[in-house]
């Protein structure tokens, strides 16, 4: 099986030559028609018909304690109820993505809303009613729900997405001696992914073989996690997840509903459907941690950073040492000889914290990019100029070279397009009626990741190609860019490419997460196609580099042979695998961008309305200009929500997630989102992957919220360091005369 | 959802009869069905009134009579409403979402229940949901809760925007009782303050059906609805102000003010209005009005900001309503 280890840059490839002209084109989604006509079902919408049973989850009514008894008698006698699953071995919530399986309760309650039972009935309605009849008796204990209170007890976590601590030089001394200093603390709340499709699973056994339709991001890992939770071998489990209604990290680890559906389907010998209610999605999957972040920047009077410190505290449940890599971008974004980046993890008796879109950057860059704005003001420098003065030429952590870095170009391009030169540095300089107008910017960076990924590409005798991989499309455009890649490589138009995804029976891919999907899975298709091209070249009796494939025809020298003819009734198949290699280790790789935002802040009420926003993004080769732009738009909207509205409120008396529905957990709605513009700088980063593309899916959110809050400050002179910047917090500053200089 | 009986009413009298013992009227269902799924509402019987002929908007001698089944969307876009009662159209369009407004009805909007987080969480204490269990909001996360009119038993707010505008328009509710009689209830008297019984939210008798809302002629054509909320759509009011006023020779001739987001019911304080009438508008006068409105206001922590916000919003709304020489 052809495997490519990403040790060094490839030269020019067929993707550069673009004989078929597909790569980079703003093509419509491969599965778009299915989605807009309702023919791409959610997991719960599969397996209709007789014999299906329905499960509804029962959750814990307290956050901490011991289960004394679960009374299921009433539920059992309720019409339609078939079974009530209880026990110490039930999953409490989703698996940690890096974990081998979901945690189990063991008779204890670890957080409010933890899974305690599953009621199964002939109809969903009967199951839901049955679930309401289950009563739980528990011995309640005092719990810990407040990160601020637990901060003194926070510990150094083991290395995760990054080491907990990175340091260079003597930060404390350099900061103490700095000519100009900033020392501010920022807070961000817990957040919930809030994907449109709630977590759901449909499980069915045939003998010892389990098939589960579910909605998940990492098919390979999720298959193993599900098997481990059930105590069976992974090859006995097949997961199908062809269409996914959003993930955002919330579906990286297998969900409790999939384990429960499989467990109970086995017990009752029927297919079982389990969907979490919207409230339960908030309560029993995962959340993004709350954070406390202290940022210190020391600089010379002319704006050279001499010391940069980013100390952070986040939370997770006992026994789970995942920490949000809050300082990920602070490590490399700006120069400075003396650096200190730390992460501390506090235990809370609250739902597991895990990855949510751009874990690390999404919240870490709020603090860093606000601090840069505040420091620029102290120095009397334009925020862009301050950033430019601290542009490093090598990774300031370890002096390794950057694989590619176009941050300054993003900032300059954005400044020019957005009209940055018209910005008044002084807050409250622009007013229209009751509305104070301001603009702000922030840098974006997202560390580039690559993951092992395999795909099979088949050339059928009729000249069609089929791409087969367990890769997922969580709305990102995987189907489309994999079809474009195969089409470009094999010289086939889009309508001659079939892409099959989201099936654990197919070659294992990177899955979708960490913005690594397009480059990793795309590269596996590239590698498989290269192998096919070698074989086609042999049939053409030429070297592969002399073979051009275009519109279903093989061309070498003055010979043109239709592919169908060349195949002569034979199908060709190759599997390609990408493995990360030294290129990642020897270079620092990241995507970069710059966000610009204009807001109006109501001088009476403190309401903020985003008026326009522009993000200039650079992520190496752009594979599809339309889906890439959509990824950036989605990230920017996440940024607006992060800045202005999103907060998963934990009741600090008892650990209840208070606002666990979409009416009260406020994601931005259309009316909150104005004209958004995205400019993609089309570059190539040959060290990143054979695709020469870097991660894009999370770049749009990284730093976006900081551009919004920097604009709020520019508009009204109020600096909110406790996210989100809801109107009450802005109003407090306005009422105190904030910014009236 | 608890099993329930469903009956479709053939006329209003029969509907009232069917609802007397443990029945609930259902029309748009945009709130009731959500609550039933959570078993916060568990009626034994649903009486479907959606097909009754109560969906007309008719002019009266002085004003307008709005059938209880008129949808929020239809009411907001009705020509007479937009011409004579723009505060009502604006309030309705400030609420919910397009899809919900297409289903939600006039009577149902008035009777929608609070959005208090703890009311919606079956495991939390809530005197409104489970009398005697306590109020988790009092010392809990009460950012959206009442600063006026609450009690030690409940500080949940009434979520309607439409009702706030109707209150400023002196609306009356027309009802039909199971015994066949009818009565008129001034909107100000429809909702009750929580006191000791937060679970009893209105003065309606069991089975009493709202059949129409009647509007008198507006007292002025200076009409403003200002809703302050956390996001631009699909969010309940943190504070809202409905103002209807008229001016004569530079003085305020008449004023009606109603408030949402502040209290367990659409809030009106006639002392505030009386203080404004006959006076020349000025920032000082508006501040005095706010002083009167908020004299008894009390925050519970997370909602303290509402007192400041209400003051500032009221002053801005009064300034807008009184400006110019219309």
C-alpha cells in the first residue's frame, strides 16, 4: 500500500499544474442537492419501520453524590415501556476524543445531568414519559463548581495538545525591567458546541455484529471507543455517519447515546434509536472549559516586546486531565526573548471539558489579542504597527523556521480593504444618533496539524472514479474537496467522481477535527491517485511525469487514449496513506489571518451590533474557494457569539448548567450577523502536506472575537475582560463614564 | 410527555365547557407543547380551539377588536394596526421568530409562561412549577428576572412583547365563561403578581376562554416600542418600553407607558404617566419619571443592571416619543 511520510516538501504536483482545472474552484457542494432537498438524513432518521424501539435518557438531578437507588417500577408499568437500563457501567457522557472509551458512573454522580438510566419503549413518546417516571434517590455531597474558587487548587496537567508550560529566557526579570508593562486578567465562560443535529444513534445487532448509525467526527477512534465500551472487538462494530449536522468538536468522542443504544439493542434483541434532547446535548456530551487568563506584556518604549507571559487556568472533571491549550498561539505569534506560557487545571464537579472549535486559540487569542490592543494603546502605537514590530522571523520558542507565514500580508491586505486608515485611535470619536461606532482588529493563527489518513481510489472500467475513506464531512466540504482532488489528479470531471465517506468499513482516515481533515484526507487521495497514475503510465508505456490526464483522456507525447480504452475492461484500485513526518517536527506550521470588525455600541443601553467584518485568511493552497470561504464565515460567526453572547452558565450553588437550551444559550442568529467578507490569500505551503494546504476550519474563529471586543473599546471606551461582552457589562462601563476622555 | 386526551372544539361555548376540569386550550401551541414535552404542563385534556371562527380583526366604533386566534404575524401586518397602533406592530415583530409568529396567536401570546431557567428545569426548585418547592432564582442566576413586582416566592418575568404594547394601548380582554356568560377584563387586571401563589398567573376562571382583545382609539400617535435584549432576534426582553403619547403646545398632553422584562406581569405605573402629563419634556422630567417607576425596584444580584438599564431606556424612549412637533 503506497504510504507517503511527510518528511520534506514535494515539488510541483499535478495540483499545481491543474490540467483538469478543479482544484481551488468555488464548486458547489458534492452533496448539496441532497441536503437542500432533505435527502441527506440525520442519524436518527435512518432505520424506519417495524420493530424499532426508542430510548430516552434519564439524567442525574444533582451534581455530586452517590446513587442510593433508582426506582424504575413506575416506568416499567407505563404503557409501551419495554426496558429500563440502569447500572454502574453506563457511560456518564461523551468520551474524551483521546480517551479509549466514555467514563462510567460506578454508582456515583460526578456532574449535574449525568446519564443514569435509559428507558426504552415502543415509541419515542412512551419512552419519554417512562423516563419522567424514573425516580432517583441519591446521597448528595458538596461539590466544586466555580473555577475562580478552585483556582488555588489547580494543578499542572500532564502534556496534552501542548506541554503545560513553555518558557524561554527569564520572563519575570524581563517583565519587571520592561519600560512599558501590561498586566491584565481575562475570563471566558464555558461554552457548548450547539451543533444543529443533536447527538443520536440507531443501533442494530445481527448475531455478534453491531451496526450503528450515528453522528460522529472520528470514525476510526469512535468505532474503537464504542467497541471498548461494549467490551467487544472493534471489527464487530460498524459505524455509519455519512451526513453530519455539525460537530464543532462536540462529536469527536463517541457519545453516550451510541453506547446506550448498542447496549440495550443487544439486551432486547431489537434495533434501538436514542437521541439526546437538546437539553441533554448541553448536559451529557462535553463543553468547552471556562478559563482565567493573565496576560503580561513588557516592551520597550518603541514597542519591541521583551517579555510575554500568558498564564491560564481551566477546568475539568476529576480524573480527566485534558486541558484547553490556551497559550497555543502565544507560543509563536509574537517575538520576545523572554516568554512564559503556563496552563493549570482545576477539578470541578461539572460536565467534562473537551475540544470545541479551535481548542486553545478560540479563547486564548481573545486574551492575547485584547492584550496586544491594550498594549498598543499604552505605547501610542497603531495596533497593526505594534504587531508588525513584533513579527518574528523564526519561531520565538525554539528558533525553528516557519514553514510559511503571511501574517503581515493578511493584516496589510485587510487594513487596505477595510479602511483601517480612517480609524480614530481615540475611543468615542464616532457617533451616529445613539450609536457609538468603532473598529477593531485582531490577528488570527491556528497551529497546523496533520494526521494519518488512508483512502482507496478505484478507477472503474467505465472511466469513473470512486473515492472510499471513512473520512467525515461535518459540513466542511470533505466530499467536495476529495472529489476535486481525485478529479484533478485523474483528469476527470466532477460528475465522474463518486465519494463514499463516513463508514468504518472503509479505509481509516484522519477524521474531522483540529482543521487537519482536508490536508490529511486530501493527501491520502492524492497518494492513492499517484499510484493509479503510475499504473496508467505503464499502460501508456511512458513515465508518470510524462502522462497528462484530462477530461477522461490519457495524453503522453503525441498519443491520446481515452481512459476507458486504456483500462480495457479492467478496474484499477489503490489505497494511499499519509503519515505525518519530520516536516512537522522541523518547522513550525500554522495558518494565519487578520480579522477586522466594525461595531455599533448603543450609548444608552450598551447593546453591541456588529456592522461589518472582514477576515483575510492564509492557509496554503485553497482547495475550494466556496467551501473554504464558508468555513471562515462559520468561524467568524462563532467569534461573534464568543465575543457577545455565548455563555454556558454554571449555577455555582449546585452545578446545574442553567441555560441548557437554544432559547437561552445564545448563539448568534441571522440578525446578529451582518455582511461578512472573507479574503483568501492563495499560497502554497509545500512543507504542510502533499496538498500544500494548511488547516482552515478553525482559523476563522481564532482571534475573531477579540476583533469584536477591540472594536467595542474603540467605539465606546469600555474594555470588557470578562467574556461575553453582554450589554450589562458594557453598560456598567458606560454608566461609570468609561471612555469619556 | 404525559398521555393526554385531545378534543377539537366545535364552538367557543363547548370549548369553555371542555376545559373546565383539567383541560387546556391549545391554538398555536408554540409554548404549551414545549412545556408538555418537559412535563411542566401536564394537562389531562387538550381542547383544540384553532378551528373556531375567532381569527378576525374587526373595526369597532372607536378602535379594533382582535380575535383571539389572530396570529402574531397577521396582527403585526394588518393595515389598521400599522396605521393606528404601530407600537403594537413593532412589539410583535420584536418577539420570537418568523416561524413562531406565524403560529402563535393573540390569546396564546398573553397566556404564555415565563422563560425563567429554573421553571424550565424540572430538577430545580420552582414555586410556579411546583408550589411550595421554593425559588431557585432568588439566590441563583437571575440575570433575566424581575426587579419590580416579584415576591419572596417568585421573581420570574412575563416574556411577552405584545402584551406590553397592548397594555400601553389600554386594551381589554373579552372572555367567555363555561356558564355561557362573558366578561371584559382590562389587560392590566389579566395577569396577577406572584405573591404567595406564583403558580396562579391570571385572573381567568377555570375554563374561561379569551375570545378577543379590544383596543380603544389610541390616545396619541406618538408611539414607540423599544426592546433591549442580548441578541438582535429570538431573545426575550431584558427591558422593554412601550410608549404612547400626544403633545399639545410643547407639553405632554397624554402618556401611556408599559414595561416588559421588569416584572412578573406587563408593568404599568400610572403615577409615572400622571407626572408627565401637562409638562414640557426635558431630561430632568424624564429622570423624575424614571425615579417614580423605579422607586420600589430591587435587584437580586445578576439582574441589578436592569434598574440602570430601565432608567436609561425609559429616558431615551420618552425623548424619542416627545421629540419634534408632530
